[in-house]
C-alpha cells in the first residue's frame, strides 16, 4: 500500500496540504502552494524511491545502534593495543550482514 502522506511529506516539504487516513480522495491542496497538486499517478511513481529511502534510514539506524554496541568497543580496544584490527573488522562485517541495504528501486 502506498503511503501518500509519506510521499507528500518527502517530496513536497514546503507544501501545505491535508488528508484523512491516507485517502488520496480527501487530499486538500492549499492554493498558496507553488507546486501544482500532484496526481495519483505522480505520487504512485514517486513511492518506490520514498519507500526505499525510508528503508535505508531504518537500516542505517539499526547499523548505528549495533556499531555502538558491538564494533565500537572493539575498535577502541584495537586502538589501545588490547585487541586486534581483525576482530573489529569482523564485527563491522557482522553488523553489515545483519542489516543489509534493500535493493534500489
């Protein structure tokens, strides 16, 4: 299902609009907007990229949390001479494998 509100928020950030329950029929496009009101076809075409960007942000958030918890300590151990570079690199690779990027649209 296409999240029309997400598409509008992502691709028309300065536009004023309202919509009820993601129902495009209820979209109200403010007359002060410089862009014309997008059609359903416009929004449908924009959805794959918006959804992809949302998925990428989710992967990056999950990776960031796991890097902090798993690989960062090993990095600092390696920097202090208490660990190995390979242990750190293996931890980074494990985080990337656990949280792969989605295929591009």
